[in-house]
């Protein structure tokens, strides 16, 4: 190649480079989504164990006889117990989740009364051995919409129905009485999650409902559900969880009332697909 040909070749290459430079400067690659470990799934299931402390009381009227305010620990000898829990989440789209949760709560104990109490119109006298049972089936159906969603955090809105089915029964050698309350309780709230590391998430959730005292003096109710947990995701499909949960449920219907407060740590595992 002679000098003239080489000069022409270099000039042509320079012209191409100068023409391409503005186009390259205008090109901006689109960001690629990089969800945190544990955020790629359509179905999530989990099981765990909850060991809450309990503060519970109940009063039940019958035949016009006002019931005593019965403290399950002081009067009936209730001791704190560990419970299992199960939850399932369906996620058809990134920001939409349908959730189900079940926590069967059962207490059974025997105790000799240290004072006379009245339950469902029946008197249980001091010194009588009483077997008491409290069965609480806590179901939850919820819809969650994460209106702010990013790879490492999200904030969402939660609307759910907590189906509460509570039965309390007192039994002696000669008498058995029980009180039963069941109803779906609609609640609203919010949820937020932040990944402090690519595979470690902190999640907080609060939902609740309160029937205003100003509406009626005869009927009052509230339900507050709080959950704060941390999850370590070993892969997108499996993780371990530790958290703190509290239920605060109370009601008053005419002369019947109840207060149920459970709070404590829980541990579990989650699996995703």
C-alpha cells in the first residue's frame, strides 16, 4: 500500500469515528432490574412457632345475671404456651399479593378457684377445681398492594378480613358453661420492607380496626395486629425468619366483654416458587 492509499484509509476511518461519537454519546443503556434475593416468586409458604405471653379476661352474662371479669391467669391458672402458625401468599404480579394466615390458639388448664366467680349465669365457688379451655382460631385473608416498589425496598397497603372464632369453656364436676364469639373483622393497614443486605430483609406491618366509642355505649370492639420481622434468604427459594408479633383484641357487647392480648417472638422458615 502506497502512502497515498494509507492516508486515504486513515482519513476514512477518522471520519467514521467522528460521525459515530455523537451517536454513542446519545446511547444510554436501560437499567436492568435486580431484585433482592427472595423477591423472585409467585407462591410463598411458611411455617413457624410463636411463643407469646398472654393477658386475657372475659365476662359473660346470662339470664340477667352479670358475669364476673375473669382473668385467665390469676383466676384460672393459664400458662403461656407455644403455638404453630402457617401462611401462604399468592403473587400474580410484582405489586399484588393475596395472603392467607392461620394460627390455632388453644389453652387448656386445671386450677382450684381462689375466689367465687360468675360465668354465663353460673356461680363457681371458691375452692372448686375448674378445668378451663380457650380455643381461638385466628384466620386471616388479605390483599396487599405495594404501591411503591423497588429492588431493595417497598411500601404497601393492606386490606384484610380477620375471621375470629373464640370459645371459652369452664367445667367442674357438676356444671359446664361456655361462651362463643365468631365474626369476620375487617382491618386496614400498611406494610414496608427494606433490604439491609442483598439477602437480608426487615419487614414491618400494622393493621387494625376500632369501633368508635362515640357510635354506641353498648357495642365496642378493636383489633390491632403488629408484626416486625427479619428474614435471611439463603436462596430465592428458601429463607429463615425471626420476628415479634402482637395481637390486641377487645370487645364489649351489652354486658359481655373480652380482652385478649398476645405478644412475643416467633421463628419460622419460608419456601418460594
